[in-house]
């Protein structure tokens, strides 16, 4: 199977699973928000943000390293799994200790404390699941990860419906996250043992040293960036209260749900880029440039269109109780095209083993985010948080694009942007002038956008040949 077709196959499989997961998540998030209200939803969102921040100490970029190294040499799989499991067992204690300290310092009520405990532990369990998912990625067998994600979403969806039906408390919502993560871990272990290798505990101090040295820049960058992109929720809760968090995260949840699009793509392309870094720098550059182009083409119209339909969209999904989320979504959605680009930039940097160059920029981005939030949240609340999120993503994009440039992977961004911008503006004009059914507007707007792209000859003969290969028509 050609590299292009393999990427297409894996991307399609992951995309299908993510669409199913997204649809289920879309509904259980709506039901959760409506059931808990802005305040209760704010508490759950704060716990999720805190859990994500703390779990970085368990993950440490070890799964990414496993994917990168095993994709280059499959015989290393057992050694990496065995040693990574031991390392994560040790590291998870740090996460759990920090969790208890934060709950104690913040004087959370018993109910909120239990929510934080369940959510954080679910993230820790998820970090272990990622070990096995990294093996699936390295072998480019994404169907197993896809099944695991669908199972997780089905458990979440059915569990939340049961909680709402039986009128249970917020702690039960958090418990469902934990149950779903445990089942996903069990599935990952079973598939890995059945289809690939039987996981065995291993202790190789030399490998530990290599992993830790390689993981340090990934870890620092991950910590800094996770703080930058999740601290707003925690600061909002402290400064503006749970209701503001609920309003902000209702919009943030819709925006972040779209991240599955670049996520599934870079998961598929990362092993290939890692191999190209060893075998062909020219192919790596071509793959990076094409990826940049395609993600811009997908991300830009989403920002334009969502800005224009934010009001009916929010009111349809969350009802009038979340009407303040409209302006938050109109601002936040502009981080989408930047996030799409950042996904491929971060993946490309890791694939060329230049993750250490990301640390300084990640720290600056984090510092900028925290300072702006502390200065602006007291007066402007969730609106400031929305603007700061977009600015933070843009700052990271500028830094990471510079890293790729100085390492010899410069691409003509201005040429890539021109035609998608024109097509997005024409599409946006249609959306702004037409007042019909929301679904019909979205369908017609999509046709207009891609029609203009083809009229402007955005896709070269090489692009068309790639699409044909993806469809198996080469």
C-alpha cells in the first residue's frame, strides 16, 4: 500500500470514529449543560481543565516518543511499552499528590472534591491507554484506536443519559468519565496483546535516561502549552465564578470539538513524517507543505461561517440560558484555523527531533496567556478569555512557523492563504445575506466555498493525483 493511500486509510478510519464520537459527545455535552445549568457545568468544566493540567505529569510526552521511535523500528515496541508503563506508574503518583494538595488548598466542598478526584484519575488512566494507542499508531493500524474511542464515547453517552434519567448528582457525571477511561484501557491492553505484542513490565535504566532526556522538552512544552490553554477556565472560576466558566466552556466546547479534524490527520501522518526525517528530507517538506495547505483550506471557512451563524447555533444547542455564549463562540472560533495549522507545525517539529526548540516559545506563550488573563478577566470576564485564547494560539503559530523555517522547511504561506481567503469571503457573503434553514445554509455554503476554490484552480495537478491515490484510483 502506498504511503498516500495508507495515510488516507488511517485518516478515514480515525475520522469516522471521531465523527461518531463527536456526534455522541455533541449530544451528551448539550444534555449535561442543560441538566447542570451554567453553574454546575462550570464546576465540571473546571474539574476537566484541572485534570488535564495535572495529567501532563503522567504523560510526559512518552506516548509521542513511543510512536516516533517504534514507527522507525518495530522491534523496539515491547521494550518501549514495558518501560513506559513502569515510568508512568511512578509519575502518576506525582499527579495524584498534586490533586490532593490542590483540593486541600482550595478548600473545595466534598462534592466538588469528589468531582475533581474522579476526573483527574480518569485522565491518569487515559495516559496509560495512550501507551497502547501509540503502538497502534506506530504500526499504522488506526482502526483499533478508532474502536477504543467509539467504545469510550458510547459509555459516556449512555452513562450520562442514565444519570439524567435518574436525576443523579454532578459526582455521577465525573464517575462516568472514570468508568469510560478504565474500559478504554482494558480494551487497549487486550488488542495490543492479541494483535501486536504481549505487554511485559521492563526496567532498562539506559532507556529510561533516553526517554527522560528526550521527553524533557516535550514535557516542558506540553506543561507550558496546557497551562496556556486551560488555565483560563481555572482563573475564570476563581475570579468570575462558576457561571462565567459555564458560559465560556459552552462556546469553547463547540470550538474544541472541531479539533478532531486536524487531530486525526496528524495522528496518521506523524509516523510517515518521522520516517521521512530519516529517509527523505524532500518528501518531508512536501508532506508538511501539503498538510499545511489542506488544513488551512478546511479551517478558514469554519471560522467565517461559524461567526455568522453563532447566534442561531448557540440558541438551538443550549437554549436561551446560554445566550451569552454567542459572543464567546464568535471570538473563539477564530482560533480554529490557527489550531489546525498548529497541529501540523507541532507534529512536524517533533518528527524532525527539534522539540527542544519549542520549549522557550511555549514558555513565552504561557506567560503571555497568564498575564493577560490576570489583567483582563476581572473587568471583561469570559469575553477577555475568548480573545486571549485566539491570541495565544496565534503566538504559538508564529513561534513554531519560525522553528520550521530556521530548520530549512520554509513554505510560501501568503500564496497558500490567498485563494482560501477569497473563497471564504464569498461564502461568508452568501451566509450573511441568506436567511433560511441552518442546515441548508451550511450545505450550500460548503458547495459555494469548494466551488470557488476549484474555479480559482487552488488544487494543482499534484493535489488531484494525491486525491486519486487516496481513493485508490492511481
